[in-house]
C-alpha cells in the first residue's frame, strides 16, 4: 500500500483513505485528493477482468436509467433550443438511449470505444466531431485517466455536456457506488472536482435534478433567473414533466422514426 499518489484528474496529492476487495480477490487502495477532493483507486490493473461481458448482469438499472436519462436530455435540449444539433451518447453501451431518443425524433448517435451498440448499429460514430450535446450517463466514473478523457471531450466545444455520476462526499469503504463486485468504478468526483473541470475548460457547471451539466455561458440566462442561482420556473416545469412528455411522444410517434431509420439504413446499404 502506497501512502500517496498523484491525482489522475488535477495532478494534486491524493492520500490513502481505505482498502477494499475488488472482484472478490484484489485488495485495492483508494485515495482522496487534497486538491480537488476526488476519490480514486490505485492504478486499475484489473480492468481486463472487470469488463467481462458477464458483468453486465450487475447493471440491473440500465433500462430505467436510460429512460430517465432520455427524458432529462430531451427536456434540457428542447429548453435550450438545441434540438437541431447532434447529440452523442458517449460510452453508449447497448445503444438503448440512442434508440429511445431517435424514436422521438432527436438526432442522437452513440459512441463507444469498447463495444458495438447492438440497439443502435448504423447510428454510432467513431469520434465526437460535430457534437452539440455530449451525454455521459454513468460513464465518467469508469475513466482511468479522467483529465485526458475530459480534455478530449471538451476539445470538441459542445454547447453542453450532461453527466450522471454519484458524487463523492467523504463516504467510507461501505459506499455501494464503489461497485467492487464488478470493479469498473475507479474514479469518484467531488463537487470541487466538478468546479475544477469547469475552470479548466472555461465553461460553467451546475447540478440539476441529479445530473451535472457543463454549459457555455450563452445558456446561463435560459437556465437561471437573473442575479440568482435558482432555476427558471419554465425549465423546472419541463424537467418535472420530462418523463410523461417522453412517454407521450413515444406513444404519439409510434414507429414513425424507427421506420425512417430503417429506410435510411437500407438506402445506405444499397448505395442509394
């Protein structure tokens, strides 16, 4: 066990905090950064085993999380007038969120360097080029080199980045979000580290309904009341109604956009 390591986000000194057994066999050290306040594992040498496809069985919340994420994204994108832009779901996994949002008419694409999104084949991209919105749902805690990954993400100058991850607030080794059973969660952000990322990339950040939103300053007035940190009532109303609105749109549209995507894929394959 090493007493100190260099923080993989801000480069500060991270002090040993506790140990925990990962994948039921590796005794792993966790460190808390004196600078940004994040918690992180030692260098994660076990990731090759952590991403065994069988470990997906532990993600029993994938469906409801994707649905909630699609509802939130739909509401915030519409409120900011970004619905004409390209939305990229970073680390899209199966592509479930991509399919959900495309089925209600959004221009959403998946990006995943480690898997083929089986529900969004044909609607995945190799890079973040042209992204207006980048979505990171339960992704950032998987970053072994968070500074590097976020530098890349923000280099594409998206209007907003929406992230969903549980924040570290001095929890101990019993914190269930450590997810030691599958070993994929290796970096845990504090509120200070979110502020650090915003400063590093000259962008604003806020916590809203359980999500972290990084956004360009031009969107500030649309999101918050003047001279206040309170959310505009029309935005909050949209977020409160996000789930029923998404469900209604799915019922109203039916197979409309699914059929359009099917025809597009067939045209591509036929060279039309």
